[in-house]
C-alpha cells in the first residue's frame, strides 16, 4: 500500500495536559477510527478516549503511536530534543486521491495542525519524497536534504502539501502564490498557511509534478529550498525559523504536568 505521509515539527507544549488533550480528542475523531495506541508501533493497548495514560506515557517515553482503522491511518509523535516534537502521519494514498475523502482528510489535518501549530510541515506520497531525497547507493540508502540538521540551514522543498509557520512567513511571502491556479492557500490558526496543489497527491506524471513544485519554490524564493538536481548551489537560511528550532531544542520541558 502506497502511503501519503505528513512530516511536521512543532513546538506545541504537548507536555501540558490541556494541549495534549486537544490533540488526543482529534485522534478520537471518527475519521481516524483509532483502535490501538502505545509508545511504539508494536502495541496491543486498545485506544480509549481518556487521554490520561497516553499523556503520562508520552512524558515518560518521549514517543506516542496511534493506529487507526480507517484508510491505513497511523501517527507517531516523538519529542526530539528539549521541547521540539516531530509528528509523522500516514494515510493510504488511494484515500486522498478520491476527491471526497481528500476533503475529509484535509479538514481533519488542518484541525490537527491548529491543535499543534507547526514550524514547518510537508505532505506527499512516498514516491514523491523518494524522487526528491532518496539516494540509492550500492550498499545502503541515503536521504538527502531532509534531516533536522539540514532543516536548520535550508528548507527541504515544496510538496503536494506544504505548511509554513509564522517564523518562516516573516521572510517567505507565501501570499505570492495566491494567484497561481495550480495551488490553493489555506489560512490556519496561529498564523500558519497551508499550500495545497490543486490535483490529487498521486501525480499522473512525477516529472511534471517536480517541475511544478520547483516553479512554486522559485516564486517564493528559490534559494531557500533544497533541490537535488542542483545540490551544489548555496542556499539561504530563514534566520527566525532556525533560531526557533534551536531555542526549542535547548528548552527543557517543565517537570510539572499541569
């Protein structure tokens, strides 16, 4: 099954009970059909709408996994370092390729992003991500331009779904895309803007998809975005974004759970 993947970094204080509860309520939503949860994928603990045990587990283990019954849904939340979390969500690509389901899942994803505002997020099918970042070597696989260390220096690219938080928007004028017929801008709470391509996540022509995304990056400021076809060029850092990533990694969560 080909999956659609959303990767995000958030400084949302999930170590605080009220913030965590908002996120958990979205995982309890019928669109997800949550059935299992735990600190890792191999878990037999049944999902419950009561977030207490999951909240305690995330604080203790720094990770949380939820498995859903609908459309191959899965989510993994990890506290990377300090107060910085990464969130990875997987949904069957075929579900998002259907227009009706795509609208339903996007509405849910936007609510999730508003419950845990992000610094940056991207969403794409695995073949698109591999086309941008995978380097197949003789004895191993390597991903280029997609690590947290690299994110401190440049952005990994434009994808089917790209979400810019307020620190990025201080420098990158996302509104410049408003007149492009190929995309729709969605303005979310906490000054986030989601850019979505006006076509299904699975492209008919991957090469044409990459050309379009490269053109969108050019409108926003080409030098901020990684492009494996031009990997040797100098790239610019969004200073406010890099500073916030660093600050969150240095900031230890408080010991209180209230």
